[in-house]
């Protein structure tokens, strides 16, 4: 049996040189002579634990110099 997780998140990143949205960057990277590279997607699987994970707070709150343009 495959392990199941209570939460899955996908972090979608796009090349802003190819467009101002993920859809535009994806379309542009598939165009004539396009070799891809317009999108990168990272899947994250979560487990439930008793203690808080302080490292993840900046991501969920959209804070810090490492996190920008977080949309839910």
C-alpha cells in the first residue's frame, strides 16, 4: 500500500523573462525553438506532528527575504 499524506503543496515557479504569469511562461517556453524551462514545480508532502515547524512559518506567512509573491 502506498503511503498517504494529509496535505500536499505544489510550489510553482516561472521564468519572468518569458512572461508575467505561469501560463505565459509555459506557453512561451513551448513555442517555436523553445526548449522548455519556463516552469519549475516542486511538490511537498506534509506529515502531521505535535510540535510546530518554525522553519515553515516564513513560507506560510510570506515573510522574509527568501519568500516573495506567495499566493494561496
